[in-house]
């Protein structure tokens, strides 16, 4: 009969003093694969990686595609007496086409039709234009990059429902030089008012920045090539159905826009745009039917 069946229990094993129990190891048994993070599983990692690449592709393409192509040279003339646009013109979209011997813009929403020619630093551009919409919205661009809207000088005739006409550098919504100077002055010396805690912390830095920019304006150092500003007037309206003859000249930083022999607007740019990335001409519009014709570009 065994000792256990007889009612006796085996004595406990006494471990020598100082001896520690064996440590458990975290190593997985041989042949067993430790689980991976769920994001590393192919069914998750591959779609996520594909989405990241898809989002970045337009930026990579824009960075690597280089300058816009060149197909024609200045001097250049085009009266659009043909059926199709041909290889001299390019656009991101907007259904640009020729109708009855005129270039037709069916409200392209700021998708310019770019001419594949490099503009010289000093140039004369002239053309005829007619708007058949009630809101004006005649537009063209000079010294852009040949691919993207608002990359050079924008000319707005009867913009925002025929309320304003502008020459804009890089941003059609920018301020005039006087408006920006007044804004900086108000920021440098704001009216006293109750402020939130974060505003109290930020305010000294904002005021310092405004004072610095005002000082740079006084020294003539503020207006750089990448600094947007505009000149504008509110009394220059588009008459529906009327054909205008437009002439724009650029000599250095002096831009002069004339219509039917009368001065429309002038801009004096302290840091004029020209050269690679700022050397293309394009027609444009926003929401109205617009017709362009008899384009002529000559070097000055």
C-alpha cells in the first residue's frame, strides 16, 4: 500500500536558504511565431500604404514634372480662324474651344488656357474680348507658370458680379499696398480690449512682427517677388455683349492696362515677376461665357 493511500503526505521539499525559484522566461516555445501588430498585417498595411502614395502622387508629380512645355515663340499672333485649338495651347480643363472663329471660354472656373510660349521680361499683349454673361468676370493671366491659376499677374475685369476690376500679383484676394500698411499699423497698435489668455501671450509677438514689417516698408525692403498685392478700382464695369480691345504692356515693374485706348489700371511692382516659372500667358474666366480673339504678343 502506498504512503498516500495510507493517509501519509510526503514531506515538503525544503529549498536551501538563498536559493530563488527559477525565473519564467518570455521566450516563445520553439517553432511558435509571436503575434505582430495589427497594422503590420498585409490586409491593413498594403491599403494604408497605397492610400498614402495616392495622396502624395500629385505633389510628387508637380515637383518632378519640370517647366511647362514650349511649342511656339514670341512674337506670336492668333486669330483663331480654325476648327481646333491645336498644339500651341494647353489647359487643365474647362472645355475651351473655338466657336465661329473666336476662342470660347464657357465659364471655366479659373482653369486658364495657357499659351505654350515664353514671355520676354518686357512685352506688349493685345486682344479683343466680349462677355455674354450678366456678371462680367473677364480674366487673363500673365507671367504665370503655364500650369496653375494665380501664379503670376492676374487681370480681373468686372470681378465678383461686376463690382471690381484689378491687377493682382499672385493672389486675386490680396490687399492693396495702402490697405496692408493700414492693417499692419492697426496690428502694431491695437485698441485695448479684453483678451483671452492665449491672446495675451501671443500679442507681444504679433505687435513686434507688425512693427518690423512697417519698418521694412519704410526702407523699401518689404515687397519681394513672392509678396502678393493688388491695385483696383470699382467703377470699371463690363458691358454685356460689348467687344473691348485690351492692351497690356510690361516694362520692368511697370504694368499698364488699357482698354479701347483708355487707361484702365497701372501697377508698379518693386519686385517684378519674370523668368522660369513666371513667363507664360493665359486666358481665363470664372462663370460667364467669354469670347477672345485677335491675340498679338510682341517683345518690347
